[in-house]
C-alpha cells in the first residue's frame, strides 16, 4: 500500500503550509493579494516558502503545540530498489480540534507577530469573526464544545482523487466515534461530496469570499 497515514511531526509543518496554499488557490489570492506584495523583496512570490506558506505553517504549528492533532498521508511508492530506502512524500493532511479545546488563534488570525504585511489583515479579521458565528448559527442545538472539529483538510492538487482525503476523514470520524463523539466542520464546494459520502449532513450554508460554504455534521444517529 503506497499511501500511509501517520501523526504529523513538527518537521512536517512547512510542507503542510505549502500544501494548504496550493489546495486553496481562491482563498490564497484573496488573503495575499498582488497589491500587498508589490514593493516586497519577492513581488511575484514565486518562492515556495513565501510569507503565505510560512504564515499557514506557523498557524497550524501553534495550534498543534496547543493540542490540536494533525495527521498526514505519505506516499511511499517513490524510488526503487531497497524498500527501506524509499523516501516518503507528504501528500495531504488533516488537523482537528479536540472536544473541550478552544481555538487558541481567535481574533485577527493569530498573534500579531505571525501576521505578515503581505496578508490582508481586514480580510482575515473578517474571516475569523464570520466563520465561528456562521458555524454557531448552523450548529444551534448541538453541544459543539463536546465535538471534534475539522480545522483543515487539504490534499496536494497533484495527488487528489487517489483516496487521500477519504483516508484522513475516515480516520478522524472513526476516532471520534470510538470516543462517542460527533464531528462537525465547514466544507468548501470541493470537499462537500467527500463529506456527504461519509454520511455527514448539512446544517447550514453561507457565502464566504463569494463561495458557498456548508456547515456539516457527523452524528452516528443521523447517518
Ligand atoms: C476535498 C479534498 C480534500 C478531497 O481529497 P481527495 O484526496 O482528492 O479525495 P478522495 O480521492 O479521497 O475522494 C474521496 C471521494 O470524495 C469524492 N470526491 C473527491 N473529490 C471530488 C470532486 N472534485 N468532485 C466530486 N467528488 C469528489 C468522491 O466521492 C471520492 O470518491 P471516489 O473514490 O468514489 O471518486 C481535496 O480535493 C482538496 O484538498 N481540495 C482542496 C481543498 C479543500 O477544498 N479542502 C476541503 C476543505 S472542507
């Protein structure tokens, strides 16, 4: 089996930053608009480890350090010869917020020192305010503090439709179910078919940056 799931380690996070930037090109273009990048040392941001990659990596790493677990799927099919020499390539990841844990990155997208000048500060502030309030509305009647919450699921575009997202989601749902917990998340239009195929149901819908987002829940009793 060339794809394997394992817990993320600290050394993975820069790669996770690169994957999330590539997986969300629409949000990426809005959060890090060209006009804010003009006049910086890398106006075209062609470097893979630009402000956005480092900002995304730092956010996920600080959440991880404060108790939000992350899992990666690695492809170990590359290379040839001695199987013990095969290099693993991280192709996707999921990060979860466990029941009872509050998101440490509440207002304004994280601690001020993490906010690069090339990030649209008003937009991230708006996002950090709107997302929880829309989720709260959609999840009325649920004890969300006692549920698992999917912070992010992203698969490198060159490895999508190979079952990576399915592995990561199944793993999270199975873990939650084993603990008798429910799961909720906000889905992009791209993610929605995957969640529906795992028995999740929609509890709300809202527009964010011109795109529909769907609040969805996995509740054993409803599937
Ligand atoms: C959404 C995403 C995580 C799916 O990951 P993936 O590894 O490509 O998905 P899988 O290969 O595991 O597909 C699992 C199932 O989901 C469905 N699915 C996945 N992508 C789909 C698509 N683009 N259109 C329709 N169905 C899709 C299919 O039912 C698929 O089952 P199949 O094997 O019968 O085709 C991935 O496309 C991604 O990272 N997208 C960009 C970021 C994003 O939107 N993340 C979700 C945030 S909520």
